[in-house]
């Protein structure tokens, strides 16, 4: 599971973020020493950092720059400051996104998932064949095979299934799926996503892979071993 390092001195907000992210099976850690955040970062080896601008001793820009000196992992600023200069500065320091407080958590989780996916998951898209249960998913040939049975996938179905498989046992939001399909020029609407997922489910069931894709109500989908 991905590790998120949150540099936030508002304990109430930190605890709320920790609770919400852990519902999505992320491991969440906070800064122990705001005077030496970089030591916490090095020891934790997180996959993504969320950082406030206004912090004790040194501001978020300083720590963002220190992190960027040694790592290219995704960084999101989460701040109540709304001046355009702050947003520009955050990008100049090397952040990947800037979210203003108050914020919608569903938007934040979608952005976190998208950044993690772009930073890590899709570095490995050259892996075209994945084994799942007793089946083989071939995303290059657009097929699923199990024993003597084989079923074909459309490009959209294959793309959706590849995202779910690479995030297996972790829920992927509908927003993330739609965003990735749009990013890849496979234009798809919310209703079309539902149709595609239902078709994938039917094809999996036809070759004996029942209940492989489960719906996480209010969130999205998860593929389960």
C-alpha cells in the first residue's frame, strides 16, 4: 500500500486526513519534528507528500525544496492561502498540485490517486501479461484466457481492467478511471464507464471468475483475488 507523508501542524485536520486516507487503505504518517521534516521524510520513504505552507520554524516552500533536492515523488500543497503568488511559488518549488482549504476530500483523493498512478503504476505499462486467479490477462492482445476458454476485450475494457489489476485489492474511484481514459484520448462518460465495467464483469463470469470486480459504494471499483 502507498505511504503518504502529511506535513500539517493542525492536529485536528491531520487526524481527519489520516482517518479518511486510511479508509482507502493508504498508510499515513505525520511530521514528528517540524524543525527537521527532512529527517522524517528520509526515514519514512513515502510515496507522496502533502504539505501545508504555514508551518512552525520553516514554511512549506522550504521543505518542498529540500524534498525536491533528493526526490522526484509527487508533492501536493494543501493551504488556506489563496494568493496567486503562493500557487506560482509552489510550482516553482517543484510541487505537482495546489489545493486550497477548505477542500472536498473526494477531489483530494482523486488527485492523490492520479499522481500516484502517473508516478509509479504507469511506469510499468510495458508489462502486457498479468496472471489473475487461474486466468491470464493479455492487455496487448486484448484477451482473457482461462483453461481452454478465451474471451476478447475492447480497448476500453482492457484499459479499465489493467488499471484495476495494477491497483488490485485497492479501490479505484470512478473519477480516476474516467480521468485516465480521457488522458489517454479514450473519451468516456460516467454512464459509459458503468456499461464497460458491467461488460467486463460478464466476460469474467463467463470464464468462471465470479465476483472479481466489486463495487465500493460511493467510491468506485476494486478487483479482488
